C-alpha cells in the first residue's frame, strides 16, 4: 500500500496525520491543507462520513490513553446529559476538576450557587468527596474565567487531559479558553456529530500542555437507536434547549416523539419540565388516550431500530422534587408526582436523581 502520511502535519479537526490514501480517515487531496476531507466536510457542510471507521479508531485511542497519577483531568459533562459511566471510570483519580458545560440551559445569576451545591451533593452521593466543580457555558462565557484561573494555578509541567462523552462540549470549552487567553492558536473543529475528534490533540496554552481526547461513545443513548445518521446530526447540531413546563392537576401522559413516553400519577398539583433539544417535540395527552397515541406515533417521526422497549417505574414522595436523566435525550424535572413510569428503548440509561440538580 502506497500511503503517504504527513510526518509532521496533523488534521486540525480530528487530530489524525493527514494522508493521501483515499481509504484513510484523514485523507486529503492536498497534504498542505489544514483539514482532512472528512473534517472539511463536517466543518463547512455538516456532512459526516466513515462513521463506523471513526468509531473503531476512537475506541483504540481511548483504550491506549496513559494517564498518570500526577496528570490532571478536566472531566467535561453536559449538565442536562450527565454521563455517570465516565464519572465512575475516573472518580478515583486524585487530580480532577469536574466541569459541567452548557450551564446556561438551567443556570442564571440567581441560582448559580444553588445548582453548584446540588451538583456537588450529587457527586458526593457517588462517593466523590469534596469535588472541585465549575459550571460553564461556552455560548455566554459562564465560568470560563474561573476555569482559566484554575488552569493557570496548575504546575505548567503537568499534563492536563480534557475528557468526556462525545458531544459533551470538550473542544468547545478548550476553544473558549483559547479565546479568553487571547492566544492566536486556531480553534478546534466542533460539530454536532459523534467522533469529530478522533486522535488526541495537544494544545500549548500559557505554557500548559492541554490534551483534547476523543469523546467516549455510549450505546445507552436514545440516539443510538436512530437508523438515519442525518437524524442524529440534525438533533445534535440543533442543541439549543428551551425548557418546556407543563402544570398538571391529574394523572397525565406525555409522548416525547418516538423516543419515550411517560405516565405521571398526580393527585393534587404538580409539574413536569423537559430540558431537551427544541427539535424534539413533547405531546401531552390524557392517560386514557396515551397508548393509542403512542401506537400512532411509533416510527412516524424518526426512523428507529426495532429494539425492545422497557418500563422504568418509580414510586415517589409527591412533596419532593426529582430529576430524571434519559441518556441522549436530556433531563426531566418533576415535582408533585407520586408515581412515574417511563417507557423507552431497553438499552437506554434512565437515572432518577433524588437530590435534584434543578
């Protein structure tokens, strides 16, 4: 195989060495360019390609990471799509900063401290003592100064790994730090698709060695059940969230497109707030009509695989407030509910948070 790899130049998007072999992930018709063809199409046209090959390569790179005890980890999470698998994977590492990105979706000047305390309490419940937590938003620079000051205080000789689930906002946070520092470094490529970053990318920022890693992929997401790649990209690239609240006074059903449906038992007064991408629709219905409406909506909105579905049922204290995380979909905030049933794909992670974040 006559593959020409650039010895020094790597793609500014995925981080792989540029190649003139059309079968390679980082193929480019011109080795002098900054981006491989795949990343160029992602950056300018939102077109993703070679997705399965990218997934395999990403897994190889993540398995080969060699993080030492003296290295720092900045663990990035989407605050309405928290990945507890990644948190548990690294929670025993002593030098870690927990960054909860996209905080503008639920945080304002009046509740910042309250939500930060709730996030700390949530991490405490997972056995993490005295975690350092920073809430950030790259869209309005919430927490970026605090993150930058924290970065500056670290020993410049230590490596700093940015780690998180795919599309948690790792590269966006690094770009915000680059802008805040006034550096002339070119920003990293970001997109709503999985596996934009494939290889590790090292960035020198104020003498610090920042390492952007590929995102961890999860098969426990509702989006992993979509059969059309364009649907995944469409939902992810339109991540703007406008919370939708429903006040309820009786038993009520909700259909969240064909991803999941909810049965809520309410005897007095309650509410359900959905923090999900605004492209996804919520249909409110009476319990008596719920299953009829579900049957009518299945496979009508998005093309999904034929995976089995499962009920997640919880008995609740109606006086308490709870959050429910449906991986890949978002966060539901409920109060005044005595019993809830959530039906979704059998592979999807559904987590009930008793100490509500919101």
